[in-house]
C-alpha cells in the first residue's frame, strides 16, 4: 500500500456519515428543539484529533425518527420539520 496510515485515516473520516436514531412518544413540544440542536451541531465545523491528525469538516448527519403513534401531534411536527430540513436528513 502506497498510502500512509494518516492518509487512510483522513480519507475514512472525510467519508463518515452518522445516523441518529430518535425514538419519540408525545414529543410534539420537544422534537423541534432536539432537531434544531442536532442540525446546529451537524452544520458547525468540528475538529477531530486521531493519532495527532486534525480534520476540519461538517458532519454528514441523518436523523431517523421512530414514533410510536403519539396522540399529541408529534407526527405532524416531524413532517413539518422534514419540510424545513429535508426528507433526506430527517427520515420518518
């Protein structure tokens, strides 16, 4: 292999994607706050130090929401959030 370990690790971290599984039940009031906080973190730049190598990139994040048939309107709130952030980032 011609790549050094540091180059391989940099390549792997650049391609990382993350999924957040978010179970909900009667979370109509909380779900917009939680999603906004997760999206803020995913859009900010972060620095990871692994074996003395620094990477500076945004997180590739999807949020998978599992709702247990909430009677309070959580599902409607989730659908509205999908319109704001996109169905590819918020999976319901």
